């Protein structure tokens, strides 16, 4: 799955390839970990 991680007001948001919101996290590292768990 393709995704983007963007910084918004001090936290990060993960979006799919069409720009649809998937989830947010406190840090990019947390988002990466959540993605690994989600698609494992």
C-alpha cells in the first residue's frame, strides 16, 4: 500500500495514495510502527 506521512500542528497524519486520512500519531516513528503492525 502506498501512503504519505505529513506533519500537521505538531503531530503526524498518515494518508493513503488518494489523500484519504488513515490515522494520526505523535511522531513519524510511531506512525511507521503502526503501519508495520497494520500491514504485517
